[in-house]
C-alpha cells in the first residue's frame, strides 16, 4: 500500500513538472503556472489590504478628509500592486524585455477590443489625481443625484436618495457635465417660482415671501433671501424667491417646507395664485343651441365623510391654538390608527415607544386576572397615554384595549421629542395631566423607586415629571 501511494505521488510530481512550452529561457510547467498564479493573487490581496490600512488607519491620523484618503490610497495601492506584479514575473524567471515585442504586437489588437476599459482606467486615474469628484461629494449627473461612495480605477459608485447604488463608468464622468454641489462649499441656491394674480400689491408679495424665507431654519441670513419680479405673465405676475442654504442636499425638503408656508401665508394675506385660463367667445350662440329634453336625476345618499386628521387634532385641547403649519408638522410626524372594539393595542410588559392620543372612541387600561380582562381606567377623546413608559424607557404595566371603535393619533418617540422642543409649554400641560392621574403613577411605582426619586418628589410628582420631560428633550 505505501509503495502504491509513492508511485502515485511520483506520477503526480512528474505530471506537474512536465514541461509544457518554453517562454524565453524559462520552461513552463503546471507547477510553475500554479506558483505564478498564487503569487499574483497574493500581491492583489496584499495591495487591497494595504489600501484599507492606508485609507482607514494611517491617513486619518494626518487629518485628511475622506476624498483625499480614497484618492491617495487608490493610487498608492495601485502603483504598489503593479510593482508587485513586475517583481513576481521577474522572480519566476520571465525576462520582460524579451516579451516587449510580443506585448507590443498584441497591444494593437487588444487595444481595439479593450479601448473602453482603457478609457475608463485613464479617466479613473484622472479623477483620482485631479480630484474634481471626491468621495462624499453630492453630485448630479443628468437624472442621477446622490453621494459619491467610491471612486475606483474603472467606475464610480453613487448612492442615491432612495438607497440604491449606481455604478457610473469613469469615462461617462469625464465626458459629461457633472454638477458637484460640494466642489468648493456645501452652499447652494434654491429658486422657487411663484405667480400671483394681477392687481396684487408687489410690495406685499415681497414682504410675505421674505418673511417666509427668514422663518425657515435651513435658509441662510447671508446671502440674504431675494425676491425677483421676473415678468408680467399671461395670467399672473411672475415672481421668484431666491434663498441660500448650507444644506443643499436637503433642497427638496426645504423647498417643500417653503411651498407649504407660501400657500399658508398667501391665504392669510388674501393673495391669490391664479391658474391659466382662456375665455372663448362664440358667435351666434343662440343659433347653435338646440332644445334638449330635461333629464331626470336621482339623488344618491352619500356615505358620511371621514373626519380629517386635521379637524380631529384641532379638537384636542393641546392643539387648539396651533396654526395650519404647526398642524402640518404634527400630521407628518405621526399617523392615525384605527382599532376595532375589543381590539388590543399592546399587552402588559410590552415596550412602548409611542405617544398615543385618543381622537375618537374609548380606550381602557386593563389587567388580566384568571384569563379575564378587567378595566382599571378609561381614556376618552382628548386623553393621552404612553408618555410615562416613553420617558422611563420601560414596558407598560397594563394592557391597552379599545372599548369601542377607536381612532388614535400615534406619535413616535422622535416626533414626540420634536413636538416638545417646538412647544415647551406643552410639556407643562402634559406634566400636569400626568400628575393628576395618581393611579398611573402608582402603576409605575417600582420604576420610580429604581430611579431613586426622593420622598419630596413623590409627594409632588409634577416636579419630577417636568424634570424628566426636560431630560427627554436634551437627549
């Protein structure tokens, strides 16, 4: 058995060492090919590893930004890899001088077939050296807009706002106009065209538009917003609002916010936005008309309209003083949730990360005993719950169930925090409402003790609740 194994091994060695052909002075065999391929792969792996170390560990210590680190690490690792390939070929006995004629002859044919690849490589090298487009830049190329994630030798990766990654050949970047919003600064201008009806005071329009621009947090004070009277249109006086921002990548959201405000304040000042219309005069209209028989119509009963979320929120005492813009933020931050009668919203000991307001119907806090649900307290339209588990970061001690068909307004934690920041007085109102519900505080007695609340705080829980709300806002 050992002798057979030795014979097989000897046969295998003879096969891998058998000469296949000669390349210059070097005899090529399977062993030689395996060694060369293995060494070339090793060089590629080392070059890639060195690029990562250079980009993520060494260059950050020099204070270089991400774009510089990407460019330097790519060029250095590429040059090191090319040098490593040459060293490997020389080490295995290949004389590159003897291959110059062969490579030159093949280069002509290969050049025609790989000219696009070559152009991409050259364009990539140009981008890395000139650094007109860097990693982290916000760019627009025709219908593509997003952040540059990677600039390699062959292609550039752009991450769009919808989360997808677009691979753009470097030749396309080099030959096409590229709008780089971050080339020198993050600042950019947003233009909002607006038309108003003839007869409107242009000074009033200018005043309202400038007030709107100055009320937007992302709009810069310098350069100051400008209102341009562009022209007398066919059906409107054409204006344009110019604003500058340092967050140009958020221009879609900034423009949306400004448009909402323009619509709101124009209605407040009775400024109408006309729509194109054309009057047609018909000669001999009576002669063209023909008598028609009356058509009987049947009135169909209409289904009762569903109340809008805006109207429901305005019935809540906390939100009665909010204007349309503030209500719009509230509607965007939360959502409406419908519950059927006896439907459970969440069970006891479940983590609650939302603030709930009852808009319609009736909710009940219940506890389970012997498989039965027994109500402890009820919540009517305008009441709220979930704020204490949200502040304490603990599970809710009771099960919440809808007693009737119920409509809730659900405000996630982030929206709840933003609401309290925008309306600090609302925090006091909520604190007073919670302090009046001693049974709710009793349910959370264990959590309150774990937070080391002093006896005087337990006698006046409203002070602690206010402090807790302030801490919630500072997170």
